[in-house]
């Protein structure tokens, strides 16, 4: 019988434990849909945007999710810089 071990902790990974919904909500609060659509030109940010429709698209589209994660990390760095 094999033992199931817990995944290693990731204390230095700023995305660890952050849901896609939380990232999207914080990005929307910081930039708004219009600016998000300019920064990441995908239809779900530009045409009738909502968190729900964006989550549906991002969960199925790895390249778009990576762009959202990168922008989220950039936003966190900028927020820390301006504190």
C-alpha cells in the first residue's frame, strides 16, 4: 500500500492558494474591464464582460489564463512598490 503525501508547501509562490476567481476580481477592481481588455485582448474582457463568462473562458484556455496570472503578479509587484 502506498502512502499519499501532501504536496510540498509553496510559501514563496504568490499564486499558491489564490483562485482564478479571486485573481479576476482583484484585477477587475484595479483596472476595470476596459483596461483589462486593452492589456489582455480577449473577447471576454471586451464584449459584455463579467466574472462568470471570463472564468468559463479562462478555465478552458491555458494561454489566456497564463496572461491573467502574469498580469496579477505584475499588479501585486506594483502594489508593493507603491506602499
